[in-house]
C-alpha cells in the first residue's frame, strides 16, 4: 500500500492560531474626483465664487494666448 512501508510517518502538524493567515483588511476606495469635485466646498456644496474666479482666469489666459494660436492657425 505504501511505497516505503518501513519508513516512519511524520506527525501531523499541530494547529496553531498564530500561523493561520488572516485576510487582508479591505481598504475603503475614495470616490473618483471629477470636474465638479474641484469646485465643492468642504461641506460638499458647489462654491460658485470659485467657479466664477476660475472662469475669469480662463478668460484672461485665453485673451493672452488667443492671438498666438490664431497666427499659427492661419499659416
């Protein structure tokens, strides 16, 4: 029945709770940031002052860069 009948058998390993692998704790996944999350205040409401300031900055940048872009587009 056994391949080596005269060989002594190894004892069964003892159950030891410290050796049992514990599952990894699950991490909570943060929600993906989107465009509107940049314009929310700490309470989660939209900050309209921040939205208007950003729009004014974009308008200022476009007024400075717009003429350069149009010169390249004409060529």
